[in-house]
C-alpha cells in the first residue's frame, strides 16, 4: 500500500481489533492489507457517502492526535493500538480527526494478545505482517521491532517470540509432568506428596501418612496458585 505522495498525510492514533485474518475497526469494519480504507457515511444524512467526512455529520475514519489521548479514552484495552495515515478530506477536532482515507502506519502488539501456541502465533502474526507496516511488540517497557515496512521480520522481534514460545512449552511440559516428591493440594483434605505416578494413576501420601490413589486425569496444574490440585479422589486407597 502506497500512501499518495502528492500530499502530506496526517498521522493519528487509533485502536484495531486483531482478528485471525485481518484488522478491523472496533465497530467491525474490515481494514484490508494493501488497500486504503475509504470513509462512507452511515448516518443516513443527505450528503454523498463518498464525500465523507462532513463538518455537520459524525461520519469519517476516527483517530486521536496523540497516544496519550488515546490511552485516556480507555479504548486501548479493546485491541491493539497504532499510528494511522489519514488523508483526503479531513475534519479536525480538539483531540483528533475524522478522515476520508486511512491506512495503518505502525502497530503495537501487547504480549498478552500474542498467541503462545506456535502455529496460531504464526497465523496471527502473518495477518498483521501482510499490511507491510512497522509492527512492534510492547514488552518489558520497550517497543521491540517485529516487522519493518518494506523489509519483513526483524531479528529482535523474532528472538522475543522464540523466548515466549519456549516459556509456553516449558510450562506445558510442566503441566504434563508429575514427579515423585511433587506436592498436590487435595482440596478439603490437605497437602499430599507424590510417591508414584503414571499416565493412569497417581499414588500420594497425605500429611497424616494416609496413602491414596488419584486418577491422573483428576489432577490439574493451577497457574494462579502455582501448584498441582485435585478435587476428586478415587474411593480406594493404595
């Protein structure tokens, strides 16, 4: 997507929803890679839809003048934020603009919106890379470059994602593995220590030395409490 070079576009800030295949406005309007978004009036006013925005209407593509103002509106929590080029017919307001045409200039991805699963991550990131714009990951107080306009993926962002994936799979491995000596919180009974474990059953000993056998499927890793927990006990002991 080439922003017209016969004008100087305005740069504003806005928020998009990050769907699996593309970006959309918060109202669901799709933004297609490589194509500018053109404003059309949906307010039912008499003016030509192709002449949006108008000063006497609310139509147009909205953007804030600063990232600080965008944050102050509270909209950032609904998606990913970034800069957008604005051109064509423009209506200026105290804190932003309404524009006739727009296209993303840069995107800032919060880590908690990036899928941890590698296959899903590749699909979602491929969707934003298709816009051929600057993409950053907001992590550790830094804006880590992931994609550069015209240059593709950046090594710094890929390294960060590799680290994210490793942490995810390390956690998944921990969730699948239950070893001798691990503690299991038996809800309503106390803490038990694992004596033996396989894919079907887990033998544990409660603090009062009572041996119990628990079906392996009943034991789950609680990421909030950072511990193994079981709610249901098989009726038989060891």
